[in-house]
C-alpha cells in the first residue's frame, strides 16, 4: 500500500470539512499540476495519506484513505485532469509542523521538504512511520 501527502489550505478545505464528509469522502479536485495528477493516477483504493494544512498552520493534522481511484475531475471539462476521492481516517494526536519535519534529519529527503509546492506527493514507508511517531498517532 502506497503512502501520500495531500496539501490543502485550511480556510478553503480543512480537516474538519474532510471529516464532515464521512465514509463517502470527497473528491480531491482542482489539482492542475501534472506531477500531482500523475501521483493521483498511481493511487489505489486503500492507500493512505497525510492531510496537511498549507499556507496557514503548516502542519500534518490527520490521516486519510483513498476511497475511489483516479477519475475525471468534475470541476473541469478538460480530460487531462483527474482526481481521487479521499475520506478521513483519524486526526493526529499532536499535529506535526513543517518546522518539526525540517528539523528532523531523518526526513531531510521527504518530498514536503524537497518539493514543498507540490500539492499531492509521495511519502515513503519510513517517512510515514517517523511522522506518525512524531504525532503520537497510530500509523
């Protein structure tokens, strides 16, 4: 099972909004970056991801699960853009800040550090375990 990180501005779509969608989840739409789109195309139902508050907060606040594989993004008629559906799994006991991640030498190669602008990015199994431990959250 692959791991991912999804970035969203909390004032546009935050963790509470994601949780409110329940098990039905919500499509992760509006992504207009080819690399992020390709990451979503690689996802499988059941893959897990971190939910990251960008711009304000700058922290991982929860774990999500992909509940529908890549499909046409309903916010555009342009067939180049796909999205997946995600649902909330659990919040982080302690949110993990970008500053914490950058300060941890074990995470120096994490995409969040190296490709900070990418809105949907891969997370290695080792990074997943470290971040979950930092957040006192069951992986």
